[in-house]
C-alpha cells in the first residue's frame, strides 16, 4: 500500500500545481480605427532616404584622389620612410568608402 501511495503523490502534486501556473498568453485589444483615414497614409519610401548625388560624386572623387597617392606612400615605406600622413589617408579612404557604401546600399 505504501508503494502505491508514493506513486500517486507526484500525480496528485501535478494536479494541484497545474491550476496555479499563470497563463502566458497576452490578449491585448486591438486599437480602434482612426476617425480620419488621411492621417494613416504614409509617405513614399523613396522620400525617406534621399541620396545627395552631388555629395556622392564629391566623395567618390575624393576617394579616388586619395587612393592614387597610396602606392607612392607604400614605396616610401619600402625605402624605410613612413610618410606621416599615410595613416590619416587610409582612415580617410575607409571613412569615404563606408559613407559611399551606406548611401548606395540603404
């Protein structure tokens, strides 16, 4: 008899604890429809991300101009001289390329 009492104890505990577990579903009410339907209209997606083509062209030109100077700077490094602005040029190239990449790939 004791063995069957021990076996029924987990079942009894499970039945007592199950109703105490809170429900995890969240049933939030949906908001009502707006009275003025014109306020729900959204602006076209193209106007949210405007590309400044003139700035884009200037950045591309600056990037090309700065990148052209890097081979001569690397040649100077081979001779044992490190131009003081080569690191700044490389940072500028990185910054310009990141800006161009961000603008062209929204």
